[in-house]
C-alpha cells in the first residue's frame, strides 16, 4: 500500500527543550516567537547541534518556569519545574499568572537590590589583590549590560527613554562624567520616590475597596474613659 500523504519525520534526538515545547503545546515557530529568537535556533538546539546558552536558559526559565539546571543538561535534563516537580501544561499556566506583566513601580526593589550588589562587587574588585582585576571586572559588567540590551532587543526602547532627558542622553554605560552621574542619580531617586508613592496610593485604594486595613495601619483598641467606667 502506497501512502501519498506527507508524514513528518520523528525526531531521533531527545532534548529537554523539545519536551518543554511539547508540554506547553507550541510549534517551533511559536516557541521561538515566545522567546524572541529564530525557529532555526530552536531547531538546532533540539537536534543537539548547539547547546543551550546560559542567556537563553535564563530567558526560557523566566518565560516558562522550567528548572534552569536541568535545561542546560540538554538530552540528559529532566522536565521539571523550579521546585523539582514534573513540568506540565498546568505549570506553564500557573507560571504565566504568577509572572504578570510588570509596571515601572515593580522595578524599584530590583533596582535597589542590583545597585547594592554592584556596589559590593566593585568594592571587592578594588580591594582584591590591590585592584589588579578592577578594570577588567568593570569592563565585563559594561559588556554584560550591552549584551542584555542587544539580546533582548531593547535598543530602541532604551534610546527612547534616554532621549526623554534634557539634554538627551546616549547609551554609553560607564561613560558618564561625575557631574552627570550625580544628576542621573538625583533624577533616579526622584523617579523612584514618585513611583513608590503611586504604588502606595494604588495599594491603599485597593485595600479600601476590599475593606481591609491600609498598609502600615495598626488598629488600636480604644480604652473606655474613667468616666465611662464609673
């Protein structure tokens, strides 16, 4: 019996990335679009032609919630979530709800956190072995920031944000003079304070609509006056 219909060739190489894609019911093209990469790139990874890069592993994790350590193992990796449970379509749905689209107010704690860690890292580089590797560490940080901007397609958006400043700023991490950095830091602090105030205002409005105590509000029990007890 002759079959004239097209039969897709079954994959001969098992890869955890393919297992993940099947679990969330996405084609290679759909999965690639979800991650912001090309279909050919996904195809090469799934067929074992190239490994999962660290940057792509992080991107897949933040998009789906898969375990990063297992993802980079390729054909030896297990399809499990962040806490070690089997990954499924329900995991993806739950992760998507958990990872709701952030707003600028959500950036505040992450900005503060990263600023502190960068402070510690550069201080350590300046102290370690009399600062012999300091400039290399700083260059590596700038290179990483530039790579993130490029790999995630943020060039246009970052330029638009920079051009909102007066005078307009250009993308040049590490290239600003001290007076400019002071001005930028002052503007950043003002922007963070404003975003914090807006976030607090929204939280208070939500709490008020739900009849819940406002954030930071401590209810007190009013003691009866001495006159009332007599």
